[in-house]
């Protein structure tokens, strides 16, 4: 059971975090047209995303409650959906941490990665 969970976790992580298992460095697609952000704008964005991730965690908890108390035919499906969303949320948490630690020069690239992951998470609800 744990082996299966580990395999599923890695598969979800690879899907949610492109380039996670790759030794290649991501290519810079922002041909010098990147908007620069002030430290206040960066901090506000990071706080906004952190709050959004907390709200998503609450929704995941609600899904887990539904899975444990709902009809038996839906329990497995709801539990798997909650696990999938949890993996996406973990990937977003990791990208947020990387964003907070990134240099000013790399912040825009990290933000773009996080925006993609957050777009996927938002589409769930």
C-alpha cells in the first residue's frame, strides 16, 4: 500500500511540477519584457497566494470530511479527488516557498511558474 502511494505521489508531483525530475534548467521565455515588481508588490502577491492556499486547504479538508461521511459508493472517488488536489496544493506551496526565497532577478520567472500551478488549482473549484 505504501509503495503504491509513493508511486502515485511521485507521478502527481511530476505532473504538477514540470521540470521536477529534469536536470535541464528552465528556459527563459521572457525576452526582456518582464515587468519589475517593487518589494511591496512582491510581498503583497506572496501574502495573497498564501491566503488562497490556506482557503484551498480548507476546501480539501471539507472534501475529506465528505469522503468519510458520505455514501460508500462516492467515498473512494472523493478521497482520490482530495488526494489529487492535495498534491497540486503541495506543489503550489513548494513554488511559493521558492518564490519567497528567489532573488529579485528570478522572481518574475518563479511567479510565472506559480501562476500556472494556481490556475490549475483554481480550475478545480
